[in-house]
């Protein structure tokens, strides 16, 4: 099986103080052990590293780069995908919905991905299965 990896899942995995940490750790270990295809975007990686570095320090950013990225297939966002996601964001008109989320939804649909390693309810709102 395959799954999209979101910032919310990665941050829960990295931060032992996160309310979802234990669950994220268990799900992540299962995904890696079962050798599921784990897909993310360069936008998710940018967001994850920026937030992890700000909240948890440079060691957390390094952990993403050294330990997480090697097991991911990274989809690089092109201009057309960015524009499609930006249009979706502006159409939705919701303050808490991010451009990174909208890019994720566009990519998941294009790639036929139905499952997300995420703790962000927006994925469920869009009809995706949350792995948690």
C-alpha cells in the first residue's frame, strides 16, 4: 500500500511532547516495516523542517533530513500544481486551510493516493483516510 506523509504526522513523530506522538510513532514504524510506499512533497518537507527547527531545534531538522527523507518518495511541485492548489485555497476561503494542504490534496488525487499519515482533519474533510 502507499500513503501520503503530511507535516502533521511528521511533527507528531518528532515531538515527544505532542499529544499524538505515541500513535504517530506506532503508525510510522508499521509503515516503514511493511515497506509501504511513502510519498510526500517538497512543500511538506519545507514546512516540516521549518516548523521542526523553530519548535524543536536544529537537531529535529537534521533528523528529518537524515532519517525521514531517505524513506520517502518526494514529489516536486511544478507551476501547474502550485496554481491549481492556490486556486483551491482561494476558492475554499478558509483561514486554517494552508497552501501546503491544498498542494497535498492535488498531488494525492493526481497520484491516486487515498491514505495519509496525518493528524490534520482537512485530509479527512477531503475524503482521504487518516492513518492514525
